[in-house]
C-alpha cells in the first residue's frame, strides 16, 4: 500500500499534554517547526497516529490539524522562506 505525506500541526494548552503530543509525534514523523511535523505514513499508521493523538489531547481545549498532502516524498507542495529543516526523503523510516 502506498504511503501518503501528512502535515500535522497542533496547539496544545497545557505543558504536560504538549510534551506528550510532541513525544508521540516524534515517533511518526519529522519535526519541521516547533509544533509542526511531516509524516509519511501508510493508511494503518495514519489511523494509529490519530488514535494516539486523541488519547493524549483534551478536545475541549486542544487542537490538532492533519492535512493529507498526497503521495509520500512529494515535496513540491512546500515553499520555505528563510531557514528550515530538511523534509524527510521518500525512503522508509523504521521506528
């Protein structure tokens, strides 16, 4: 099954939950800004990521945005101005 590239950004209101969400996301993708990750995931991994995030967040206060950017490895949808972290390659990442 082909992998898809997702952009995940979050706004978490409490420090403990923020650290938990950040640690969780480090297992799924590459941090490109403080609260923004790029993740190349299979459909099953995307479902698992969503589940992992939902159990860590407080829906009445926190916000997580997941954007499907298309096939994994397609970096043409990104325009960076100034310094930025490198985007992940399309190679598989073993966590």
